[in-house]
C-alpha cells in the first residue's frame, strides 16, 4: 500500500468493511478513480486479503482471475498525459461476469443482477462489432479446468436470456457460441 499511497497520483486507502481486515482498495483524492488490488483465488473459498510483498499491499482473491486477465489488451486511462494499462479482453470480461453472477450467494442477488446486465451490454456490442472476441473467449472458457466454470457460464447465460437485454441477433450469435464452445 505504501507504493500506491506514496505515488504522485495521490491515492487514499479505502477502509475494509471489517475494520480488522487490511484494505485492498484505493481512491484518488478529488477524482472518481478507484483501484482494487486483486489476486487469483487459491483454494476452495479463501477470500481473505492476501499480502503481495512486491507492491507492499494486500489483494482481494478473485476466482477465475487467471481466465479474466489472460489475453489482456492495452488501453489508456485518460488524464494528463495518459496512463497505459492492461484491461481484460471484453469477451472474457463478459463471460467472467456471467460466472461471478452465478457464484454470488442469496444475499448478493442485486450484484448478480448487475453482473448479468453488464455482461449483456458487452455481449450486445460485441455480437455486432466484434463477434470473434466472444468466440475466442468462449473457446478459452471451454479450456478452463473444472466444470464449475463452464456450468456457471451456461446457467448464467440462461438467466441472461430471460432478462430480455439482448437483441435477437446478439442472442442467436451468443447462443450458438455457448453451445459450440462451452
């Protein structure tokens, strides 16, 4: 956290809900930028923050983060001279949202609904402009170890289909890709 809070970008630590737990989020003073420090989840359900010595900060374990960040694309955060960053491939991001939505507990169904809507919006755009992003992300999803991931994609897609977010064209394209790749 010292590296982040001592940077010239003026980040402030966001306290965790559990005051005994270390923070894994930072916001920029006077701006709407937020940084969440994430790490791949190891083990069944270990979601306690993990110390990352190289950046002297704790990170929140996130299930299937490996899938999400593989094949990340370069982008620029707008502001000043810009900051070059790597962001998830949009197709993988949408699929990851489907999986996360499926794994949320009963008390987090509002967040699950938001995850599904975000995935739907991304799928709608990609189905029209970049269907190959969905196809390659679906193929990669089929290679993820374990059936929990692929089952979560299928089940969440069924829920997404019921939300009436996607156009008929996007729905047909994604349905074909889900059936063929996962």
